[in-house]
C-alpha cells in the first residue's frame, strides 16, 4: 500500500519552503532561460526496494523503507507547490519481469527500468535518496554525490550546503563525484545527484532518521535545493 502524506499550507516546513520559493522568485536572476529547454521535472528515486532492502541497521531498520518514506514526503511537498514529479517507485513492491528469477537478476532488471524511466523523461533532474552504512559506528553525517552530466555538480553543491547548514552544521562532508559502480547514476543522461542522508550504523544519525520530523526536514531542504537549482529554468 502506498502511504499518502497530506501537506497543509500552515505546516511550518511547507511554509518555510513557500518563503524560500518566493524569495528566490523575487531575486534578480542573471541566468538566461534557454528557449528550447523543457520544463524541469523532479525525478525522485527511492533507492533499493522490492527484493533489495539496501543497508540494514543493527535494530533492523531497512534502508529501502527510510528512502521510500523520505521520497514520498518530498513528492507530497513538491506536488503541493505544483512542481512536476516522477517517482521511480512509490511502494516497497516492485513488479519484476518473469525472466528475472534470482535476486541479482531482479536488481539488474529494476535498475535498467529506472534508467529507462529517467532517460525517457524530458527535463528530468534526478534526486536519488539513500542511507549510508559503515562497519564502525563513528562515521556520521550527510553527503551528496553527483553524476557526470552537467548541472549535477551545481545541484549537489547547493544541496550539500543547504543540508549541512540547516540539519547538521558540524558536518564536514563535501559534495563529491559518484563512484563508477552506481549503475543508475552512471547511466542517466540528466543532471543527477545521490543523497546519502545519514549513516544507519551511527546511533545519532539512526535516531534522527527514524523520526517523522527529521525525514520531513530532509524532504523540505531537498525540495528547496531543487528549486534553487531550477529557478533559472522555471518560466
Ligand atoms: Zn543505498
């Protein structure tokens, strides 16, 4: 079953996003809008899902569930403000082709389908949501990675700056290029960022990531960053 989040305009975070949008629209924007450029579409990718739960915390919290919850909140906030969105998945169930028998084959089929969806969406800007995990408990914080397509680095640096300033001021992690082993990020032909929202292996990060409030804050800051990035192309 798909969860539905109802966002009211008086929700403090929704109101904060509105104020950010109005402030951005009021700014003098020196960037020229390209006449032929399609309207940007926010493609929200909740990492993993279906047969692939992703990382698992010591208490059993699965990455796929945390990713999906943040993604659905981001979608609800974006739609509330009239921003066009596409989800690569909107539940924990993924329909695999009959030919995909093993878990490995299911993962490959799913990743191919996600790349196809993104690359067939004109104006796509991909925001992929993940959680980190490390053998030691001490690493913590948020880090944003970007793909090779132009624009990704700019969006990643905006998102990293906003997330650090608003959610974890002691965070020293910087936006960085994504490794070559992430199939989705490597194969999409649009600006793309992957956000590691925190470490499931760190008690502080895990406690935050399990709360509705922190998940909503992450969604709000990610939406604000997307708007900051796309403001030059909104007509
Ligand atoms: Zn992941």
